[in-house]
């Protein structure tokens, strides 16, 4: 089946006149008639009953018309999209983002991408460090942002953005919210009920360090949505442990817990030696050029970053 045959059939179905259909398609009537006969042979039945000026669709023709019309329109759309992609009018950029990285931090560079590339389609995927590492390897994403990517890979390029500590996050009216950060000690927190994200990255929250800080997660509530996590924190159903840049809602408060020596470096990642699209290169440059110094809660952000 050729799209030309389908186009001719649709024209005849609309006009119910072979002469006018041939004129619309800018072909001779014999050529149009021959193409429709070939289509009928392929479909195994008559599509149009020819009765001079009273031509009309057969039952098979009436059933085939919506299907062939959809097929033809899809082919036209595909051809148009391909032309736009070739000209650079339409592009797709897949980005991997850590589950615990607040997207608000990326709004400025993403907004600039929207202004610079009006036809750009963004595909944003959330995942753990290990998942994002696999997506980069497999080419499922071009750019990734987040904490340290799982296993090491010599082709992975990383540009540190900022280094931050992990804090306690409590409701504004929680009893801990009335205390000074320095008043938090192991005795005070050992009986706290904690809240954790079910998909929290194991590479970011080291269980040995949590135990050393007197933090017991054995009975912690688990949720798989950051919005649900915030709601439970605000309702005083537990204390969350999150990066300093995460969950900055007005109804919660961040508290530094000195005994918790947990930190992460957020970076933008790409694959060395792999050609980048102009959109991926633009986003990479925007992120690298941005001033992230206000988010670094630790002075040794570059030194403590283990480049993968």
C-alpha cells in the first residue's frame, strides 16, 4: 500500500467524482483510477462503486475510509515533523534528575532553554544515582543532575555545582523547631520517629553514619512522593532527613544536626566522547555558568567531591 494510493482514494471518497478527484490530486483520471484499483486489489474488495456521476463508497470503502484517513494524516505529520527536526525547529532533550534534587533550583536555566529553543521538548526523568548512571550509559538521557552517580565509569564527566549537608526537616510547630541547632544531640534524637523517601538514594544516606549519629530508621515511615513527605512532616508525623536545598516550603524548618556527618556534592553529568545535541550543550553551559555558591553549605565543596 502506497500513500499516493491512499491520498487518491480519500479524494474520491470526499468528492464522489473521479474527474474532480484527479484534478485535486493533479494527476490524470486514468492514473488515479489505476491507483485505486491497485489499492482495491491489495485490500481484497471494491472500495468505490462506479456508477457514472453516482459513484459511492461500498461497505468496505466506508469502513476503510476513517482508517486510511488516519494512516494518511499520520504519515503527513511524520513527514512534517522530520522536516522540522532536520531544520532544527523541533528537538527533544532528555534529562535525568536525582529524586532529591529540588527542581526549583533548575528553573532559571530551563526557562532560558525555553526562550532560546521555542520548539524544544523536554523529557525529565527522576531516578537514583544508579538509575541515572545507567540512563547515561545507554543514551536514554543526555544530561543528568544530582548527587554522586552510582558506580564509576571512565567516560562519565562531572562538573560540581555545590556541596551541601543533610539536615533534619521538621514542622514549624514541632518541639524541635523551637530549639537551636547546637542543642540537638544524640540523647535528644534517639527516640524521634523519622520519615524517609522510599526511593532515597542509598549512596546519599550512609546507614553507618546514621547509626553513629543515633538515628534509627528501623521504624521510619516510608513514602514514595516528596509532596507526601512534606505533608507528613508538616503534620508532625515524623522528622525527615533531607539535603539542605530540598523541601524549602514555608511550613517546615531545616535544622542542622552536628552529629550527622552526611553531605553530598550536586553535579551536572554528561558522557565524554559522545556527540551532544546543541540543546544539551546549551543546558550544560547554562548550568556550569550559573552561580551556585549560595547553596554550598560546606567550604570544601570541590575537594570533597569524588569525581566519577
